[in-house]
C-alpha cells in the first residue's frame, strides 16, 4: 500500500502552538516550539513531513499523542525541540499546528 493510503492513527492529533522559533546552540540549529496541550497526559512531539523532492519550506507538524487514548482534561504547558539537520527546505521550515501555520526562513 502507498503511505497515503494507510489508515490514520486515532491517538495522534495536530495541536496548537503559541511560539515557534529557530535557535542555534553549539552550531546546531534547533526548532523550539511551546504552547499548551489540552490533556495533562499528552506527549507532544515535532514530526517532519516526508517529501520526495526538497520543498521551499519543510513542514513540521506539532503532534499530541495520548497513550491509551484517554485525555485527562487539564491544560499542560509544553516545550519541545528538534534538530533541523536534513529537514530544512530551500527557504526554511513551516511549523504546522491544529489551527495555524508559521513559516520561518532560514
């Protein structure tokens, strides 16, 4: 099966973010994203999209995962980061949340 035809996971969802910025630490570029998760037990990660050809802005999704699928409803602040080695487009990156996107030129 093609990747696009595989069923979507039920325990993962894009979530919103408040701040997304690129920082450099010891010569390494990092994307640092922060916001509030809607569940106290939600694990937040950054997930780069898959491309056949390098895009102008490489998409990186802000993803919340609920192990066990049950949300303990409470706002939880989060800060996550990812190294940008190999996941920068010709112009930069695009952070993709549930209700908005942010392009960052690098």
